[in-house]
C-alpha cells in the first residue's frame, strides 16, 4: 500500500450532545483528513454547532440522519487505504497521543492490523487542558476504535478473522 495515500476518516454520530460536541470536534479535527458529522435529529444546540463547524472546515461534511446505521455510511471506505475513526460525541482524546498515533498510522506501522483500541480516561474534572479521573479497566476496553478499512474487505468476507490482528494501544504522557 502506498503510505502517502493512507487517510484517517473521522465519523461522529450524535444526538443532543451540545455540552461536549464543540470540544470533541476541536480535539479531533487535526487528527483526521476528513470528518463526517452525522446528527440524529438533535433537539438542543447540537445542529447549530455542527453547521458552524462544517462551515469552518472544507474537510468536514454534516448530514442529518434518520438512523444510527454506521455500516452503510462507511461502505465507501471498504478496501481503501483508509482508517475509520469512530468518534463518540462526548469523548476527548490526548492531543499528543493523537498526533503520535496519526504519524504512526500514516507511516504504515499498523497496516497489518484491522482495529486499534485505546485506554480511556473517565474524567471527573477538567480544568483548561488538564483532566483528572480514572482509566478504564483492561477487562472493559474503550469503545473508541480506529478501523483499518484496507483490511476490511478480507475481514468482512472471510470466515477466518483470526489472521487479522486486533491490537490495544495505549499512550501515557507525563504532564
């Protein structure tokens, strides 16, 4: 695979996330090459925030959706040199970790893997750029995922999923 063609596609499916969504989008915009915002008929301030964000970045698209079926919305990326990043509407990521992970993905380091997971910090307090809280349990991994869609054709069409690696990655940074 041509490493220079590897892209990271962020997909955010939200409903009534106006408290966090602006922070989430600002937190992840530099990490992705394309950001797809899907709003499931929010009734709070979420639609206005998404429209504003869409107007501010050419790599962002915003659509109102009637369902929560992400599979049909990711089909265009199957068997392409894309990583799909499923972003939850109330999760923030370590910016240094995202920057490092993005560089490693684009270098092809994880090309043999289908899915990367990360440890999540459940924040009990956020002050400016610092967060306090506790990490998720290794027995209950985060639902935040990066999927390597160049491997997806084989993954979804093969009955033998053992040959495609699923790796849990975690980054810890001292502040």
